[in-house]
C-alpha cells in the first residue's frame, strides 16, 4: 500500500535540528576518531593529485592508479625505515652508550665543586638530579612500562586505521562526493558543485604553497648542513624538506637524523671540525630548532597567505592559535580550513542578501539556474 503522507514543515525542522545536535554530539564524543580521520583525509588529499595524474595520463582505471600510488607511498613510509633499521641498530646502540657515558661523566663532574679562577661553584644538587633522571629513564616502574606498552599499542591501532582510511578515501572519493551532492535538492545542486570547485581550488593552492615551502626548507637546511660540515648534508636537507609535511613526527625525525649523524661523524670541515661530536650535535639541534621555528612563524604565514590570498598577519595569528590548541596538525590545516570558511561564508552572505550565489571573479563560468 502506497503511503503519500508528508512530514509537516515544523516536524521536518525538528528532525533537522535533532539530527544536527546528534551529529555535533558524535563529533564531541568521538573527537579522537575524528582527528585521525582528518589526518587520513589530509594524507589522501596530498596523494590524490598523483592518482589523478596517473589515471589521466595512462588511461588506467582509478583503482589501479590508487593501488600503484598508495602502495608505493606505503613502501617509502614504512618499508624504507624498516629496511634501514637493522643497518643502523649497532650505530644506535653506540649512540645510546655514548649518551649514557656523557651523562655519567657530567654527573661525576658536577658532584665535585667546580672552580673557575677564584670562584667556586657548588653544583652537587644538579649532579644528584641528573643521576635521578638517568635512573628514572633506565629503570622504569612496572606500571609505567605497562602504561607505555598500552599507549604504544593504541598508537599502532590508530596508525592502522589511518592507513586503511587513506586507501578508502582515495578509492571511493568520487562516489562519496556524488553521494554528498545527491542530498542537495536539484535546483541547488549546481551551486553546491560550484562551491565545491572553489573550495577545491583553495586546497590546491595551499598544496602548491606547501610544495614551495618544502623546497625552500630543503635548500636552506642543505646549505646550513654543508656550511657546518655535516656528512650527508644533501640527503639530510631533502629529508628535512619532505618531513615538514608530516605532523608532529616529521620535525622530530628530521632533527634526530641530523643530530645522530653529527654525533657519530662530527663535522668533517669548517668552523665545527675541531669540536667534539657531542657539541656538534648540540649545535645542530639548536640550529634546527631556530630555523624550523622561523619557518613556522614567519616564512609559512607569508607563503600560505599568498597562496590562499589572505592577509599574512592574520595567517600568522591563526597559525599560532592553532598550534597552541591543536598542535602541529592544527597549524598544518588551519590555513586551508579558514580559507574554505571564508568561501562558504561569502556564499551564504550573498544568498541571505538575495544576490547571485557567487561574485564573478573571472575564474568560473558558473550560471545560476533561473529562480522559480
């Protein structure tokens, strides 16, 4: 039996409000899952241009292009470090032993009064604190070890979820996009498609800005490491540029690699050649922290602001606020998100004022459907 009963307008509004409230509550309750899905979506967004280029230039199916690009990126991300780990295992043990020896020597030095000229400094308390810190790291309590194991296991599970989600986003995004458009009423569907194109242009401009930033960071760090005489300066500089895209972990890996090379090999020439390896590594870490913060707080706002056509001062402020609230991932995503919000707000404003949905900026041939 066919049922033609329609919901009343007030009931439809009520259901819409309830659905929106449930959606907001879900986002709040599952904020950790949403955060990791956002990371997965951003990674898929970075890889997607390669997928589109491969599928269009070779005429292969999107599924085949996704498989080639995804698993190639996975090999570079996981396979190369896993292959190199056994090679550097012995060197890592040497580095750790050197750090322990330096810590013990420093503790022994501080346990005695330090005399410089006629001045005598009593730093025994510092030596005791250093010994306690070293003991805390080397002999963790069982409950701390268990907590570390639990945290590591959860992190591995989230990493696997991100990997699977990236593949799903790459494979199914065209269908997901059309499904989202299907929820829009036909008279407004063309407007939503144009709005999507404009937001996509914002994100592509942001991607181009990120590529420029990677190149600048890679060149600068290559030159700095060459001046310092660090072996493998070109490789370390390229890795520093590439790792600027990886939230949280990327900068840590880049500075760890550079400091590790400096600690093992020291400086081969230049002003640091006569210094002990430990001091060379310390100077490398300090130089990296200074340069990477200059990049984060000065260079990045300028490049990103010009990429998305926003004020550099505003970009500087929002990057700092996002870094405080959400860390590196917030700083990485806040610029394109803010630019997208501006585009959406402009569309809503023009619709509320009864104007055409988009101001003609010469970049689109959108023609609004006739009003009925």
